[in-house]
């Protein structure tokens, strides 16, 4: 599942079943846009599409926490 599909699924679940708080949905959107923007800039520079682990730590942690909340069994 791509990041875009994950966000779309979470967004649909939020609207339909009220599973996500607005703040969580906003964080997922922000994370997706930041990652997408960074990858796009790297691609334009013909550099590898890899983001160093140290970048976007707070966004990664937030997305992981939401993921665990929604999909952990």
C-alpha cells in the first residue's frame, strides 16, 4: 500500500467511522505532503529518492503512532 493509499484509507475511515481525530488527519496530510515534496525535489535533482532517517523525525513518530492506533491488533 502506498503512502497516498494509506492516507486516503485513513481519511475515508475518518469521515465514515470517525476513527481519526482532526489533528491526526492533519498530521497524516502534512507528513504526506512533506515527504512527497522532498522526494520530488530529489527527483528533479536526479538524486536518489531516499530521505535520511534523521529527517522528519517528529512526523515519522506521529504517523507511526497513528498507524499503531488504527492497525495494530
